C-alpha cells in the first residue's frame, strides 16, 4: 500500500546495493558466527533483522 505512493523507480538501486552486501555477508559469515558462540541460527536471525531494519530505515529517510 505504501509502495503505491512512491514512483516505480525510486528504489531500483537497492538491488545494486544489496547484492555486494549479501556476498560479503556470506564470505565473512563464519567469522560473524564466532561472535555468537558458534550458533549459526542466532547469527542468521541477527543479520536478517539488521538488513530489514536498514532497508526500512533507508526507506523512511528517502521517503521524507
């Protein structure tokens, strides 16, 4: 519903920004898991939450 209020090409750049980020996360994932005591599920959940919060934070800033 909120996306219908924005121009269609407003967030086209997000794919270009997220692809390198996701590749870097995969490359350094084993080092990030070490911060969680080897619990890969907790690390994935935290990374997913950070990506979602970062996207919505950017969305609200750009939308304003």
